[in-house]
C-alpha cells in the first residue's frame, strides 16, 4: 500500500502545467462512537481517477497525506484520538492525456472527535457470532442506547476479527443492538438483533452498568438466506407503442427505505457503488441496476429478490416516468420480485414543439451546503384540469437544470435522498414544507433560478410512528409526506406513504410533536401527539385527506393566492433568524408581524403597514432577549397565523 501510495504521489507531482478542479462541499463528522473516527464526504466533477485525503492537527498549518479514496467520494479516518481537533482537505487526481494531474486542495474543514463525557464508567463486553455456524462476525456494529431518553443512533463500537468487542461506557441502563455493516446487509448478511434475541427495541432486555463493573452481552445473529438476484425485463415505447432504443432504465431503492436507513444508522444510505448518474435524469442514490434499452426498446436488468425497488425510465426528448406511467416519483409503485419477472414496461410521453420552457436551481441546507435531491415540478391548476408532474434529479452538488418543458407555473419540490425533509421553493428561499405555502415559479421565456432550502432532520430517539393515509373515498393515497414537527418548529423526522397508503416515521423521541400530512392538491391535515417515555411504537396514526380547490392561476402568475406565514429559519437561532410571509394576490392589505414572549408580551414589531401582494422576508434579531420560546404572529385583515421559534444562546 505504501509503495502504491508513493507511486501515485510521484506521478501526480509530475503534472504542474495542467490543472484539475478541486473537490467542493467537504463535510467532516465524528459520530458518537467508542472507536474514535472521522467520516468525510465531498462532491467532485466526473472523470476523477482518485482522491487524496489530507489531515492537520492541532491547527490547519501542517497538512499531511493520510489516504487515497478510489472513486468513492467518502473516506473514514480511524487513526484519530477522542476529543482532539483535526482539519481535513481533499484533492482530486485526474488523468489528463498520459499524466495524472492533482487539483488544488478543497476548502479545509475542522472537526473535533467524539469523546465520552466525564464521570464514572463501566464496561460492556461480548461477542457477535453467526447463529448457525458459530463463526465470528467481524466489524459488526454494536450500538448502545442509554435510557430513559436514548439518542437516535446511539453510541457504537465495531467487533474485532474474533467477533469480540469491549466498550467503556458511562454508567446507566442501556438498550443494546447488534447489526451487520450496512454494505453487508444489502448483500445478504445477517438480521439485526436487540439484546436479548428481540427484533424490535420494545422487546429488548435493558442492561444496567455500574461503576467499575463489567457486563457481558453477546449476540448470535441469524443469517439471511443467500441473497439471490432476479432478472427483470420489459420494453420502453412512446405513447403510440413505438419501441425506443437507447432509453435508460434504472431500478432504485425507494425513498422510504433510504430515509428510514438514514434515520437509524450513522452512514449515508445508497452511496458508494449504489450512487450513479442516470442519463437524462441526474445523480441518484440507491441504484441497484442501470442500463440502456436494445435496438428493439427492450431491457433486462437484475435486482435482489424480495427487496423493494422502484423502476424508472428516461430518454432525451421525453419526460421521465416511473413504472405504470407515474409522473410523480413519490407516488411510484414499489416493486419486489421473488424470481425472474417480465412486463415492467414503460410508455414515455414525448416533449412537443411548444415545450420550450427551462428552469434551473439548486438545493441546500440551512448552512448553505449542497443537498443532492429529486426535483418534482407540479403544474399549478388551470383550465383543463390536472396535468402530469415533471421530475429530474440534481447533480452531486445539488444543482439541477430542466429544458424543453411546458411554459406555465409550477410548485417545485425538492425531495432529498435522506437526512433532510422535503421542501418547496419560495421567493425568499426559506423552507416551505407544505405546497400551500409554496410560491409559484413561472416558466415562460426567461430561465428562473430557484433556490430551495431543505430543513435538517433532528432524529432524537427510538420511537417509530406508523399509520395510513386515505382519501375521503377510503382509497389509499401514495406520496403523502407525513412530517413530525417539534414545538420549536424543527423537523424530527418524516415518512412517505406508499401505494397502499402506509407510512412510517423512524427515530423519534418522547414528548409533544405535531404530525403534518401534506400532498399537492390536497388540504394539509395536522394531528398533535405526545409520545410517552420508553414507548417504541405508536401505531394507527391515520389521516384522511380532502382535495383542495384553489383559485385557478394563470400560467404567468407569480402572486400568492393566499396569505401565509412561514416557519422562521434557522430555528433554533442565535441571535438572528429570517421570517418569510406572503400577502394575498387578491388585493393589498395592512400587515402586522409581531413577536411575543411566552407570557404574551409583545417584544418586537417587525412589520406594521400596508403591503402590496407578494412574498416578503424580514430579519429578527434576538440580541438582548433571554433564551427561550417566542411566538410570532402575522395579521392581514381578518387573516392571522402564528408560529413559535426558539432562541438558544
């Protein structure tokens, strides 16, 4: 390895004339782990041969090369010490002709390695083995969740080559779980298990650790049956039934599965070999198979048996679709096969000569970091009824561009693959978790630039909420986003209903939350809920949604059709935050936006005057105010709406 590393360094130092593009969006995290480590991820343009990872400590003045990452835009550094501050940077090495060219370094990022808090400690030790053969399972992950308020991902440790582990932990009572490393689970692996032989957290046996004690906790994991693959075949045609050679078909993991995995593990799901660029669509995660159609429009791909997947098809000059002619991928049919399967056919809608509109934009989090996402454009209502949605994916940097689409007004939704909640575009750039508070984006002549901010998910526990979403006709509603929102406005987690209407939200903590069920063209429904301590499942949280009949919007209209107050961002904040609001396009009005403390005393008036129809944003500075929850209220004529926000110092 050292010899190869030396050769690579020598080759790259030869290239001093030609330059390469540096990686961007370098992110460093140190997850709660009893084995100190740092997880790195970044984005880079295509065509990179490999990446070089550099580290410096205790400041950013002495970077040294510590590793090479081939193709994968991520790296795990295990040679770090708990509690120490490290700086990282990454460069990209690209083959230019016959010469390897190293780019400049990325912007450096700092991270302090996770360490246990001071206080008395005990030891938990044991082994993880295969329950059938008795052989040790190396690098299994053992997670420790402290009661009564466990964190979502717990503190973890990996087993050694003998399947053994020894963990020094804070004294207290724990629920303990052993699981296969995520990559192995995808390929077959073993079924995760809670101590003692429980499938769910609610059946786990608590383990109490006292000061200077050693408690033995071992696991025998049941192996999955050998992971078999099945051939899945079909044909891609146009709407007249003419085969389309050169179209692309992809089998991808459902968003529901990626979101759940992201909420319950410390790794980003669907990356590595499963991260692919689908021609005509964009960057995607969780891709099982990707391939073109033949000269007769036919394809045959492979997927793991008994694992859910969504089938997508795309081709230049046509609108992409999911199987069964579904234009909204959040409503896509989730498939699973037991053996070879045919008949997975597509009939793509051709773009017309009048489809000349374009739209571009980007998706980022509250800190300005890029978030790869699926982008869905919902045409706003107009004469002629509901029209199909349009979807695409961003690139790895969260940027998207759609050409040759219908010129009209759209609600634009970003659906991240994991770790963030979906959000609609607004004129202010602030998040909008409901389509009812989204702004219309007009595609007509010029190319609008859309900036979408997606809220982070703040998973805080081990509780799973399950339920079903139905229409008033008692039929299942797929594609409904059900979000769990805390009192301070942060999003704790979310689920997406499948074609049977079922949804689940993972990794919630105890305490009060509000569930919000939202789908385009339906009225939002809210349900308050208090999750009791040490409750690991809340079932039958069902919703019935009614259709919405908003006022028709002309294709060129960008004015809000209703007044609305957005959740402030960021939230919690220190000391300032942004608040967006909209004044109805039906006429001007006297607007007052005020902030109150928890006792109802007015502490600030942000707006007090007449405003023309449109979208606005104001800043609120909490300097001089005490930490705590504050209420802000928008009044426009007879319309009023309030939200809460939290100032944390």
